[in-house]
């Protein structure tokens, strides 16, 4: 979608574009373009490059070390990063726990953690889901019992993304077993290097290692690591999930992948002509392009409302549902377009460049297709998001 930018916004776009062109390592752009699994060092490298310009936390206001961008500037930044094949910023620090800390945390917590998030000295993971308590977070059983100036934490978290890299985890724990489910939950910051923390890998269908189980066995957590008030963790969790579900929409990334899908469909042949000229396939591409355009407009409306001081509501769930479904459809159409070129797939844990079978653009498409089966589940399943919309909008 072409927006009408002001002169200052066009200047900002040029500034972002020039910075990325001058500073994005070609090897990282190539990995992103080919959808090759990134190493921890890849994510950290790009984060710290952006930090040199003060851009490592695009959502943050200036008073907390962020750039203080308007919604339009954030939109432009996302668009330019996606267009240049920049790696995504790992969201757990800057987009998730960071806003919780600077909104609800103590002065000491802000002073200690916010600079470390900006520099990515700390790598964060999210301790929400548990076996039997995924989207239904109110039923979580990980408990934190008071012991002087510490909590003793025992429990089991699952689907913990990138916990194998993390040295810190923001974690929902039950501090009052006798309270109503949502009222007995607190928000703790846990050092992953402390005794009693064990990370066990879960290998997903794409043969990649991005999710884990985390076992907490008598972990001593200082009460100074409690964010906000004890028993109010549900409030902070909902605040965080609004940011997470907005980010999951990935509008700019989907636009770039749709562009690649069209390139594939122009190159692949069907009955002696480009696949994109086939009526059936062209209609599928057109339908997902219309859906993506509608999602982009919805995202822009939400950003405008946010800029006007309105909080994130059911719109975040709408973005999560449609954004995740669109990501899946684009990955499905890429595999369909490639046909048998997409079928051979061998994951390489070291992230090395696996030669594609067939044309260069076949690389990474099956891996992406398999990975994106999870998008409608993580961040709160789409079924749960529909329940949230029914309750918040329809009053059901």
C-alpha cells in the first residue's frame, strides 16, 4: 500500500533506508532472504547495530531510551527492514518485558534491566505456557512460595521460545493458591543461570530447535524481582500479550514474502506459461493480497488509535488471527508453486547453507511452511483469540 507521507516522514524513510543499506551485513540479509535458521550471534549482531543508532527498541519512548517514534515512523521502520531482508528483532526483551518493566516496574528494575535490553546484554524468554495451561493461562500451576526476602519457585513451563539462548525469563507464577485463578498470579523476573533452572529442547516439525521445556526446581528468586504488585500478574500479562499479538501480525514481513511468492509464480511454469498466469493460482494470490491489504489497514487504524492515547483492545486479537492465517497461506502457496522442488528438505542445525534442489528460490520454502504451522497456536491460539473478541466486542 502506498501511503502519502509528509516531507519529514519521507526524510525519515530515507534515513532508515540509508542506515540499513550501509550497516546490514550482506550475510544476515542472505540468511533472512533464504529463510535459514539464524544463530544467536546473528540476532545479537543486528540488534547491536541498531542500538548504535538508538533503534533497538522501536516501541519505546525517549524517556526510557527508545527513539520515541510515531506510529507512522514505526510503520516505515518495519517496512524498510522487511524490504531489505533485515533479521527480525527478538521481541521478548524490547517488545514484551521491556514495556512491562518501564510501565509497572520499580525504579531499580528500570535502571538495571532497561539498558541491558537495549544493548541485548540480557536475552529474555517468556515463561507463560505450561503443560495443560497454554492459552488457558489462568490455570497455571507453577508456584512461588514466600521465604523471607525470596520466593521459592517450583514448576514446569513449556513451548518456551529460545530459552536455550536466554539468561533471563519473565515468568507467571502462582503466589496465592487460595485466590481466584486470575488474582493469585504474579509476574517474576527469573535468572536462568540460577540453580534449579533446567532447559530441555523440543524439536519441532521443521527439525529446528526454537522451543523448549523449562523446569524450575526450588529456584530462589529475590522478591526485588517481582514486577508490580503481588497477585496482579494477570493484569501485566494481558498488557504484555497485547503487544505480543500485535507484533505477531508481521504485516511488513508478509508483504515481502508475498512479493517473493509472485516472483516464484512468474518463474515457475504451468502448461507452458508462467504459473501466475494460471487463473486458479492467480486467484489464490489475489485473494491473499486483498486479505493482507485489509490487515495492513487494520494495523494502521490501531496504530493511529494508540497514538491518540487509546489502549490496545480486541484489535490485537484480530491482528493475531488474520496475521497468522495470512502467514500460513503465503507459505502454503509458495510450496504449491514450487511443487516437487519444495519437497526435499534437510535441516542443518548449524544453519549452514543447504543447496536447494532445483532453482535458488526453492530454498527455505518447506522449512518456512513447516515452521508456520505453529503461528495460529503460539501467542494464544486463534480459538482463544476468537473467544476474546466475542467477550470484548460482542459481550458474550
